[in-house]
C-alpha cells in the first residue's frame, strides 16, 4: 500500500526511519530493545526488497528490469560476503563486542540512504526520471 499510494521519496523516508530505529535498538545492550529491533527488521526487510524492485521497475521499466534487479541482488550478495570476515575480525579485535561494528553500519546505512533519498528527490523534481507517482 505504501509503494502504491505514496511517492517514492516518502517510502524511502519510511525505510530510513525504520532502519535507524533498528540500528539504534540493536546497539542498546539490553534484551527488550534488541527484540524490538528484530521486530522492526521483520517489518523492514520485506519492505526494503519490495521497494528496490518497485523503484527499479519505475525507473528502468520492465524491459531491463531483470538485468538491473539481478545486478542489484548480486551486489547485495557480494556485500553479504563481507559479513563473515567482519565477524571474525570483531571476535579477534573487539572480543565479541559488536557495538563498534553496529555503530559503523548504522552510520554507513544512514549516509547511503540519505544519499539515495536526495538522488530520488532531485531526479524526480528535475524530470530526469519520471516515476509513476510523480505524474
């Protein structure tokens, strides 16, 4: 419903807010906030993947959708390959304390998502990409 009734920029902001909440709650060293963070992740992850496919279809059309979406999912998988070495280094250098890594990932997520939102906003306003909800 969010992707069908609201502009892509608003859906991006919703994803960003839930991502920030998840990041903050996972840094708090208590069970209840971390469980709430998992609950937010359960909601946010399907919305994220649906948003990526929806935005890809709106921007690139269905003619090249498979190639672009496949590339995005491949890049996502390649980034996922970094998690195992990151886990090993965290256990070695931080003695299993994931707080510095979680804070780094939170900041990196905020920076990249704000950049994506700014890109979507400027391109839709300047007419370089025409999203269905901007007609």
